[in-house]
């Protein structure tokens, strides 16, 4: 199964416009014909399809494009984008639970690096700051009530 980034890419091979999937199919057919040629010594189909020269050309194109795609994804992964090598999927609506209650992430779980990279420490610090500000306001209001009496 070809990569989704490559499958609709067009190539001009010997004056013929071909998609990546067509090239991969032709390469597969040539490999099968070569295998039959080696086993049965009947090389008519292999030669008719273009022989070793075409097989090498198709294999070279496929490997080159796969390497380019891999390098792009690997650079994105190194840059911080996750899941570059995972196949795309569609979320199933039957399994989704929209009534599930979320909440504040637990501070004690996970390592420090993950918390810093995800921003959870900042999120937790801002909650602590807000709680401290609320405590200060409550103390301020209580002190004002005592002074008025």
C-alpha cells in the first residue's frame, strides 16, 4: 500500500504520465515476470514489459521517492511534530464518550521533561497562582470586616 503522500504524485517516464501507484504496480509485475523467467526460463513476458532496464528504473524511482518522504517526516519528527509515521485514521463516533468528565491533569504523574514540553507545568502553576490570589482576597475581606466592627 503506497504512502498517502506519494500515491497521487505524477511522473513523466519515457513520455508517459504515470502515477506513483501505477509505477509500483508495474514494478511488482516486472518482479513477478522476472521470477517466472528465472524459474521457467521463459522470459518472453519479462522482455515484453521492458526487462531489467525498466525494472531498475521503476525501482530507483520508488526508492528515491520513499527516501525523500521518509526524510521529510523524520525532520518534522525531530522538529517536534509527533506521529509522523502513523497512518491517518478516522475517529469512530460509536466509541466516543461525550459525557466523560475531563479535569485537571495530575501533577504527580509523568516526568518533568514531558510536563515542560507539553506546557502542563505552566498550566498547573497558573492554577496555583490563582488559588493564592483567591486566598489573599479572602484574607483581605476578612480583615476589612474585623476592622469595621
